[in-house]
């Protein structure tokens, strides 16, 4: 099961397969899964149909491999941050940076996965999402609750989901997304300040600049 949660090694070792994935990711995020055809992908990628089918059995598997590649790339930095000795707010800022630096749209990817993939493919990506991304966040939140830094009436999973949602919202407000021009500069440090303290007044000085005291 663990092996199915990682990208196919043949793909990771092939510049051609990586190019196909990059093109597919761009088209899927621009148009949505249903509106993109195999012909669209091969035309933009500049390859033949047999070449695409050498690496990917069908469009669904192509989408799955795209998702696994994104999640696997986030896994190692997030997992490393679980065990580092840095203070909680620094770890959360680093985790927020990993999540906000993703060039695609994680929420759209999950939506398209739930709406258009078959049960087996959807389950595979769901497990990968939990193992690679959500589990490391939950581990840090569990530690924060035990240390009294987060409300004890919240579960670690709830805190992780709230943090992830805030990261995805800030991602939408970062360039080149159009919303960036409406709200001005946002940063991981400001995100963590809002997550830990909310938007009300509190004792943290210069919170608008992202300073956090935990």
C-alpha cells in the first residue's frame, strides 16, 4: 500500500513523463478535470499518444500521479518539521511556507478528485493526502495541545484542518493570484499569528508585520 502512495519511479526518472505531468497539471488546474482531454495534453506537451500511454494508462491515472507527485514533494519537509527542536511558532511558519509555496491549487485538486475520479483512484489520493500532508500537521497540533498552546477542547485533527484552510486561503491571496492586489502582502508569520491569536487585539506587538510571541 505504501508504494501506491508514491509517484511511479518510471515517471520520476523520466524528463518526458515529468513534462507530461507539468502540462497536465496546468491544464487540469485551468480548465478542470472533465474539460481536459488526452489530445489536449499531448498537443500542448508536444508528444505522441503512444508516448503518453507508455507512462500513464489513462487520464485518471495521470491525475493520480500528478497528485501523488505534489503530495510526496511536500511530505519530507513537513515531516522534518515535526521532529525539529524549533519553537512551535517557527515550525508552523515553516509548514505554512511549504503549503503556500505550492504553485497549484490544492483545494481545486481535492474538488476535482472527489467529483470526477473513480472510487479506487479517489481513495488512493485521499490516503496519500492524509499520510503526506495532514498527518504531519496533526502531529504538531497534538504537541501544541499537550503544551497548552492550543485550546484543549479542539482535537489535533480539527486544529490541523483549520491551519490548512488558513494556508490555502493565504495561498489564494499571494501573487500571481488576482486577490493579492486586494489585500496586500501576506506572510507565513502573519498567518501563524492569526491562527494562534485570531484577528482581535492581543498583546503581541507589531502583529500586522507578522511578529509572533508564543
